[in-house]
């Protein structure tokens, strides 16, 4: 199977991210309860006049408008990387008989993996540059 080397880092990343989000959920819940208790304990403050929604809103909410740009540029980069990897692997002058099937398979995996990561990174950089120009 091609690209089998990437399954372990992807699964590990997904598990670590999920664990982080669960911990983050519980910590934010405790922080919100503490803020509400603190506001309730104040005597001279009218809680109806406070805008608590700013305290509880995510700071990431304003950046979420560019998620589709980031995801699209990443997917375009990965697609271009796979395409260029295929073209390079197809046009290599190594014959399977001279290298051996196992060595040729490893070489093509390295080509696919490196071009996918290279163009995926270039896609993210391109998305960042476009986002930066739009914000100006």
C-alpha cells in the first residue's frame, strides 16, 4: 500500500487533538463557572448591564471566515503534490529489474510523500499570503 508510512502520525495526531479538545472543554467550563460566581458575588455591579458574551466567545471566531481558504489551498497543494509525485515516479529512468521491486516501491513512496508534503506546505503558505493580503 502506498503512503502507509503516514498512517501512524495521522492517527496519533487525531488522538492527541481529540484529547486536547476534551481537556480544553472541561477547563473552559470551570473557568466560566468561576467567572459567573465571581460576578454574582459582586455587590455594586448590575449583571444585566454586563456584556458577558465577549468573555465567553472564542477568539478564533473572527478567523473562521478563512477556514475554507486554508482548507482549499491545502487540498490543492496535496493534489498537486500527488500529481507531481505520480509524474516523477512515472518518468524515472530506473527499471524495476535493475533496482528490484522492493527498492523501486520504496523510492516511489519517498517521491509521493515528499511531493505531497512539499506542495501541501506551499498551499498553506499561499493561503496565508492570500489571507494576509485580504486582511490589509
